């Protein structure tokens, strides 16, 4: 059965790859080109390669490309990468990455690991709170689509996103300063300065990013704060020391904080009468308070012309305190305080060998992360009250991995890779209780709910009661690929990858311990074919891929009346699709970039709350995504170039719930509300620049499209509303950048 859709995809790919016209209709988002021949250098296989030589579906975005597309935060990346969706119930905080339909689905708790691994300079970031980062002073971003269970490994079922910062170049001084002003009284400033402490030996680079602005969603409640404001400050320091030609050490430290107001919520319908889409009537607009910091050491040692060693050590931490009025009303129906404190440590030792006919990357990995959570849920209980929840989660991951590229013949390469992972997780010091007290009042405990196997409120309050669970998973993942590079032509490849995401415990269980337990790991068997190359010299650069996934045990949040949350597995799903990325350069000073992603996702087997959902689409998996833009140096004026760079991002309909439009029998669900219809958003910029100065005017969501970015079923939990988060309205402004 699976072979038929995959065969159709294969035939489609052949047609696309042999049609120059089809390729010319789009262009791939490209990283800034540093090499003279226009090659983009990436490290998607843990070694430096031209993007066109990597037999993977990879999108690389450089700093200038991000600016042209109006992307200033990681939560906005979905507008530039095919089949990538980024959604969050908290605005830009704790974004949920979904690649080719694989993501955290409708899970919203901070203790869950993303199945799309997020990395900062090759350091895995376990807490999803730290994924909502501002983008500044980056060398590039690499988005790897498909399971990366061999070289990246930990929880990369859907893929990996690697944010790569600029490091000191060890020669001269350079830097930049950029300031900007936008609507909603938003002021931005960022800059970087690099100094060479000793020529070719030591250098220091400092970078900072600041943004502060009013809320983008107007709150009509008297004296209420506007939602979705910006208040961010981030800094980074990188010290590079190269005492010999064979030893290269990069030390990095970063810290940041965010104090913006919460995302707006469309919730309780009766209070929305007379309100515009970008308005709310909410008495408790709180702050999304997040902090993140970390240090790392990347030590690379060349032992010979063919062998090198790399050690990456990191220690990171942070916290979140999210004050969320989830009802979107002036009445206290559902107010939540999400609080978590996290720490993580990781160590990777890696060896790279490049000899005659073989290239090998292998090593060892250890990771540890801890999440301590204290959540408060104020609900419309008689009398006023709610639940308090506390738990600690500690995860440890051990892995050994290796991948070899073997030259079978001239330009024919066989790739064999494997990774063995052992994950240990402990959920302990857990307790929860039912209390009496309003949102601003002291809490008076009434009954222990965790540990308590019965109905909430039936177990006497015991301040010493605790609940604990442990779990261990083992997994063998890997990659098999065959690639061939035609003489002065494209690279074609076919691959099989196995991905794995560790089992998880329900962080949303606070009304009863009956809903708290570890569920099975996710697994995916992924088959992919692809082609990438150039035509007409540098006239056309293209990449296309087709894929089929056999996906099992997706981890889903199932919210039921009570309210009771369960974490469950979807037994079986299938996903297949097609992606095309191209860049067309018909003349100097004019470049067209475009991409297309087509996706089919389906639950082959899933029943929730008595409803058969087999055949439903996976959430956050639109069938079609497309991006199109161009960059045109219109005229030379005043010693600089005037450049116009518009782009449009299209997405077809996507569901935010596995139920799609089905309602569970006997519930008040209205799941048809939890979707976003097809939409297109236009961004544009007009800039003038010379060697030192860039003046830029921009507009994002130029036509002020009204769309939802996230939706969650709360009617099924017994509340009289669903939870919907509107995306940002039109923003526009100017910036000035001086480089030295």
C-alpha cells in the first residue's frame, strides 16, 4: 500500500527534476554567499561541505536573507522553509517546530522534548522555552528536514534546526551597529564588535540585541495592558583562541531575557461582541517572563591531515514565568501561571577522518537536563479556586554514533550510519492539590490530587504526599544512502533514515495521578529521494526531494472533561510529500527565490474519547506551503544600490487538533474552530546600501491578514470556549545599519 503513493511521488520528482521551466518558477532561500563561486558551506553532516554536495534536504539561511524576509525571531522561520510550521500558545515564547508534519502536535507543557531538535552552535537545547530566541549576529541557520537520528540524534524525529553564530575571524577589527523604529512604538537596536587580540591567534566578538515595543493586540478592558508586546535584551560573547595551526578553541557565553506581555487569546465568545480581530477584552494580560543563559567550549584539534577531534561542552540554564489569561475575557474563567526552571549539560566527543575513498564521522554523546515546574491553574470552581502542581523531571541521554561515506566508484557514494541511544528519565517530587482562593488570593489547600488515583477532590490533603516514576528507552537509529554526482551535473540520492523520540511523561497531569504515566517512544522510518544542482552556470540553483514516512506512536495531548489531561500515543500514521527549492539569477543584481512544499499526512489508526479519527490529517501539517520572493538592485544612486525585496508566503488550511472537524461523542466540543484556512502573507523591504551604510524600510504582513497561529480544545475539558491565538498584525518600520 505504501509503495503506491511513494511511486507516484518518485514519478513526480523525475518530472520536476528534468523540467527547467518548473525549476525556474521558484527559488530556494539561500544563505549569504561567502565563496567566490557562490557555494554555500554548511555543516549538516558535522563537517564542512558545499550545500549542493550534501545528500540531504537542507535549507540554509544567512543573516542578509533573514533581514530581507523580515525574520527577527526563530518563531518566524516557517515563512522561509518548505513544510516547516512554527506555532505556540504563548506567542514567540516556547515555539513548537513541526517539520513535514512531525512536531509536538497539540502538546503545550514545558517538560516535553521537541521532535525537531534545536541547536545553538551544535549544542542541543533541551528546554523548548529557550527555542524562542531573537536572531542576531548569525552566520547562518541550517534547517535539516527528515530524521537526523545518526549525527544529531537526540529527539530529531522530524529534523533539526541549527543556529550558527558568527565567530571571531582572527584578523583585523569589524562590527556593525543597527537601530530601528517600527509601529507600536517599537524601538530596536543590535550590534556586534570584533577585535583581534593577536593576529591569527586570538579574537573576541561581542554582540547584543534589544527590542522594546507596545502590545500589537489592543485591549479594550479599562486600564488593561495590550497583548503581545516586545521587551527583549540578549547578549553574546565569543572568544576564539588558535595557538597553533592544529588547535582551534571557541568559548561562547550568552544570556537573555524577555518581558513582553502574553499572546492575545480569542476565547469566551460572548465578550467578543463588537471587537475587531486584533482586539481583546481581558482583565489579566500578564507577562511572558523568560530568561536563558549558557556557556560552551568548542575545541577542535587536527591530529593529522586526515584525522581531527572535536569536543563540545556546554552548560545552560533559564526559567519561565508565563502569566496566561486563557479565557480572553474580563471574567476569571481560566487563568494559568506556567513556571519552570531548567538546567542542562551536554558533552560530545567527535572524530572526523577523511582518507582515500572514505570519510568517517563518529563519537560519543552525553546529555543531562532538569526541569522543575510549579504551575497554578485558576478555574471557575465553586467557590473560586483551582489546582497547584509541582514536579521535577530529570533526563539523561547516552549515545555512541558513527557514519561513513564510502566511494564505491567515481562519483558514487554509499553512506552507512548508526547511533545507539539510551535515555533515562525520572519524574519525581510530584504533587498537586485542589485549593480555594481567587487569582490574587492566598491558596487554602482542600484535597491532594497527585498522588490520588480517584476523582479530583476525593483524597484528603496530605502535604507530604509525593509521586514518582522512572523510565528507560533504548534505540538503534541509522542512515543508509546512495548518492551519485553526474559529471558537471546534479547530485541525486536515495536514502533510508530511522528516527526516534524518547518516551515521555504527562506534564499536564494535575487533577489525578491516574493520568500520569510514561508513554511509548515515537519512531519513524523515512524513505527519501532527491536531486540538487545548478543549470546554466549560476543561472539556476535547485533542490528537490520526495519522501515517505511510516510514523508510529506520535505523542498527543488529550484533554478531557474534569479538566483532565492525558498524554497518549497515536499508534500509526503515514506522511509523504514533495519539496522544491530554487534560486534563479537571470542578471546581475536580480535574484528570484522560491520554494514549494506539498504534504499528505494521515492517521492510519487513532481513537480519542470514543471518536475514530483514522484518516484525519495530522495537526500543524498544511497540504501546501509555498514561498516566492525576489531581490532587485533597481538603481545605483548616491554611491549605493537601491534594492527592492518583496516576498510572499502561502499556506493551505491546517488543523490544530487531531480531531480535525470531528467532535467526540457526548462532548460539547466544537473542533471545527481549531483550524486556520488557506492564507498568503506578503512582506517587503526597500533598502539603500553602500559598503558601510544600509538604510532599510520594511513591512511585514503588508495586507494585514487575519490568521490564527494556534488553537486548543477547551470545550472538551468542560469550559465554554476554545483557545485561539491570533498571529501578528501588519508591522512596518525603518532601520539604519552602519558596518565597520
